[in-house]
C-alpha cells in the first residue's frame, strides 16, 4: 500500500516554501503525477493560478454577453411600444417636432404648455409669438405732475406709465392715474418714435383714460385685438407688456390668471379686477395683459407689494377686465366721458344676514335703502327709504359692491326687476335704468352710506 508523505518544497528562487504530496516507491523513488525522481524536493506542482484566472475571465465574458443580449431585447420592446403608441394617435398630433417634456404623471412641465387654453377654432400662440404680436401695440407714457413741496410752491415731477393702441389712428388706452392732472404727456412707441399726446377723456371711477397722438402723413398704428375676459379660466396663461420703472420699455412678463373678479380698494376707489402672478410694477400701469391668443383681456393697473405689518408680497398683480373696460373706453373715445354707465338713484348700506335678522329686515343679506333720489329710476319704480333690497335682475344682493358689479352689465334703457322687503313683507318692482351723470373725480374713502 502506497504511503503518502508530506514534503516541504523549496523552489530554487527566493519565493516562499510550498507543501506538496508525493508517493514513495521502491528503492527510495518518489513519484508525482507519473514522474519519478529521487529528489522529492524538486517535484513542484504546476501552478494553478493562471487556469483559475482564465476560468473567471471566461465567466465574465459569458455574463457580459447575456447582459448585452438582454439590453438589446429590452430596447427592441421599448421601440415597439413607442411605435404602437404613435400609431394610435390622430394623424394631426404626430409631428416631427421635438416632444414636449412630461412628468411621470403625464402633465406638461413647461409653464406655457400647462397654462395655454385649448380652443377648437384658434391656435394658441407661443409666448415669443405673443410678444412679437403685442410689443408694437404697447407704448410707454411719460408725463409731468405738479407736486407741492410746501404751502406756496409746487415742483414738476416725472411720472411714467404704459398704454396700448386701440385704434389705427392713434387712440391709446391707459389708466386714469397715469394722466390725471398731468402735463407734457409724451408717448414712446416700440419702434423708437416720440409723440406728444392729448387727453381725450378720463373716468376716475374706473381708473381708465384715453389719450391720442397725431399720426404723420398716412401713418397707421398697430391696434391690439381685444378679447373677452369673461372667457378666462383660473390657471390659464397671462402675458403682460409694459414700461416698468419708466425706463424698461417693452418689458414682457408671463404668468397665469390667479383669480377672477377680485375686489380691491385703491385710495377709496373700489375696482373689480383680474389677479395674475405675471410681474406688474410701477410704470406698468395702463399696459396690456394678453391671453394665449394674443388678445388683450386686461389693463394692468396695480400690484400688492406689502401690508401694514411690513409683510412683503410677490406675484399679486391686478388688471381691469376687458369686458368691463371696453364700453368705457368706447365712450371716452366717442364722447370724452362715460355715457353708458347707469344709476339707480339710491343711497344705502349693505348688511349681512345676522344683522338683517336682528332688525327684522329679512332672513338674508341685502342693502338697506337710506335715501332715494327724487326723480331717479328707483323713485319712479316706487322704492322708499327703509326698503331692504335682496335681489336685482335675478341675482342676489349682499353688498353695495355687488350692485356696482351688476351695473357694469347694464345700459341706459334696460329694465330690471328689484326684489325687496318692506316692513317684513316681500315685494317686487320693475326699474328702468337711466344714464348716470359724469363723475369728475374718484370718490373719497368713506364708511358712510354709498350712492348707486
């Protein structure tokens, strides 16, 4: 029986010792893998390192090949899926143009794509297109106003604003506060021309005004296209163009319509406005607010910059809606004053439901009539002081402001039904509206009874 012996093998070089096994045969001969020798110390086993490395390299190559085959198959499946989706789209939506970036939820990630309004009859414009279309129609206005420095002296101070052409022959819409009591009114057009302007008409109650520049021979100006603010939706695109700071003519800012029918009070003047987060700053007053189709749907007029507590606000800007502004601007162009505004001939105050119940006026909010002007539409309709109006023209009345907003949709000669309570008894009357006298200045801030 062969004896297995353990020998220490010392290589000829200086490398560490290695241990091997050899089998002892007759006459002191040792064998190692079929070879015989009398010197077991020289029977070094063949090194196994290279074979192991070759085996590992082969395994890595095989794994890499399988990975590449899997990736190719996955890409092939993805390509088939994309082709399948593209073939399912209507022909009109398949385009060679770059695709719109979308989130995992499928929503557009750009402001323009997220905010533009779809319309089956019209194509929404890119912001760059709105800017190219609107900038030539928007002008910068510079004026001078006398500012008292003491009881005896006044100094002229420069005032800047904006406006836009509403006719090809030079009529320009702007804010009343831009040109009120102003002199030396100048208009800078987008092409670099400078004109002197004159005031055509102003309306302090709406903070709107119309001025006019005289065109050169055969000159025509690029008038804006007016849109309908009543079609607006919260969240849709809004682009403002104007003259912020009085030095940055033709500035374009973009945002969204943040709210509709906001009521704000500026120096005692109550306005019903659109809210937007498009940047509007000093000098933007009177400029244009455009929708997705390049139509003017608002006249930029104010921003909320801070409160009494020192808070700072951003993205709170306001514009007069076009549906309200257009009839007034038309009157100012044609008559120099507003003739389409109606009056009821009532002085009153709004009260909430709790107050109305406490004083047994009604079981709902309304406006308490303090005074009726003799010969006015309210007088002719039979209304009296002490009546509590709760509804006009089928719409609930909860404040004087609500009546003022209704008046914007009425014209002289219209007849409206008035629902009111008199000594606890519900009654109704038909009122034929008449034109209101022209206001010469904005009302002063007051908490007393308001006329309407």
